[in-house]
C-alpha cells in the first residue's frame, strides 16, 4: 500500500497538480489573480503537454520507448537521489550576494525588462560554460544525450546541473541588482518557456513559429541547439531572448536543407541511461588518469570537450571550422 501511495504522490507531484487542487478545494479562485496562483495554475501545463505528445505519438503509431528511455530513467534516478539530497542554491546565493548588489531594483515593468536581459546573460554564461568547459560538460551532456526531441528531454538533466546553473545565474542576477521577487517571476516565465522549447515533432513538425522565429528563440532554435551537425553545434545558448546569441555570434536558424541529427558527437550506446548519465564523467576521469603531466591533467578538466594533450584536438570549434572549409572548398 505504501508503494501505491508513493506512486500516487509521485504522479501528482510530476503533474504539479498540488497547487491547483489546493485552489479548487479551498474555493480560493481569487488566488488565480496573484503571481503565486498563476504559477500554481500553469504548473501542470508542460507535464500535461508531454502526456498529449505521448498520446499523439501512440495514435499515429510512432511511439517507441527508445524515444523516452534516457529521459525516463534520468527522471526516476533524479527523484531517487532527491530523497537524500536537495541543494537549494538559489536561496543560498541570494542570502550571500544580496548585500553586494551594485544597486537596488524595484518590481516595475522597466526593471522587469532589465532583469530579463540580465537573466538571459547569466543563462548564456552558465550554458556556454556548460559546453566549453569539460567539467561542466559532464554535468550538461546528459541533457544532450537523447537522440530524439520531445518534452521529456526537459526533465533530462544530471542531478548536479541544477545547482551549478543556479549558482551562476542567481549570483550574476543578484549582483547586478535584480531583486528576488523579480528574479522568481523571471525564473518562472523562463522555466516554462525553457520547457516548452523541447516540444517534439509529434506535436509540432515545424517549430519556427512564423515571424516569432525572427525575434525570439523558438523550439526550432532549441532543436538546432540539440543537434550534433557541425553547422549547428554550440549555437543558440539563450532561452527566450536572442540578444546574447546575436551579440556573441552564436545565433543559428534551422535550415531546410540541413536536417537535424539529435545527440552528442562521441560514440554512444544508443538509448543507454548509464552512458548518458555517467559516460562523460567516466571518459574525463580516464583522460585525467592517462594524461602524462599534471598540467595536462588540469587542462583536461577545464579545456573544451575534445581537447587532447597530444595537440590533436577535436573540439567543436575545430570540427565546425573543418566543416565550413569543406563547404567552401
Ligand atoms: Zn546545451
Ligand atoms: Zn534543451
């Protein structure tokens, strides 16, 4: 019975129904006009959309467990770990860094715009380092391991990636004066959008969203981000606003003539959870162990994935350069 109760709680928890049930049970519909109430009402949006995605795939007989396998086991494993540890980095960073904020902002629309721009910058930094520093790639690569795109990918993260992202994003935002209530609102909007951009081809074949593709980052842009094609590698690091990708030259539209191939470039055991979750860490440990000098050992940890002590690098930058040279030549 205890198992069934746990399962029930897990399902209700996954679908984020708790807040909505509370509003209905207490008849407190006025709460829907508050930020907290809107959050509770929208909580089930992405999980329900994921369910619709799976049902549609079933209906069109396109559903295979392989498409959800890595995500499913990652989710279950992370839930298991979270029973033992939960790391609340956001609260810690706010408490620690708020006294050092360069100035104070208020909860107004213009500071909201400022806050969002700063948040996207902080997100860009966390995400860029997640691709360019081998240690952080170990935390981020689990998210890139699935060879399909669907909403379950949004739940596919190494358990330490959240705290790592939170430290960088919260610290930058707080130091640059974004006040906590504003930060939580931005985190909620960006979190919802950040989940939605993983919508799969089973619901949305072309995810460019028309003219929106020109002004914001759409699911199509995020599909490009998850691609291992040289043209698409290491592009579209932002979430919603594309300003920082524009500023740093990493914005890439989805090209009709270049079909997306999802996944990571190293040889992987297809659909293997352990490889998706621990594969990069194992390889890094091996490289560090085998590196001939102490300097090389350290460099393996901090240089981009693909860096090799022999000088025979296969980093994304080099792979991309070779690709562009071959297209030109
Ligand atoms: Zn990424
Ligand atoms: Zn993603």
